[in-house]
């Protein structure tokens, strides 16, 4: 949850506007690193066989998050800002809601 709140904080630095945050030379890498970290936390749950907990999340969201993590980590410069915007606008809030429901 901390990583999602960090992302929200970074976006708030641009008055809650996602695209200006993604165009910022400091905020964009910070946002990307938080996305990588979130995906890695889910991978740790998988490695620890926490399948009951993972089953509470949408499989497509988790697969997409992992794919985005791999894309950011291995092809850093070519990640499309529009894809990141969709993830930040749609998927991260849904993920946050799922985490809050579990907690």
C-alpha cells in the first residue's frame, strides 16, 4: 500500500495530473520504480506460495502488472506514457481498492 501511496504523492506534486507527472524528469522514474516494486511484491507472494491471498486479486491485473514491470525494467526508455497513464488512472486505483478490502 505504501508504494501506491507514493505514486499518489508523486502525481499530487503536479496537482493530481498524471501526464504532467509522467513528463517530469524526476517524477517519471520515481513512478516507474514504484510500479516495479509493486510487481515484485506480488512476485514474492507467489514465491512464498501465498496463492489464497493472490486469488483475491484479478489475475489479468497481476499478469499485466508483471508484464509492465518487465517492460519497464528491460526496455526502460520505450515505455509509452499513454500505457502508464492507463495503468495509473485505472489499474492502480483498482489494485488499491482490492488491497483495502483485504486489509
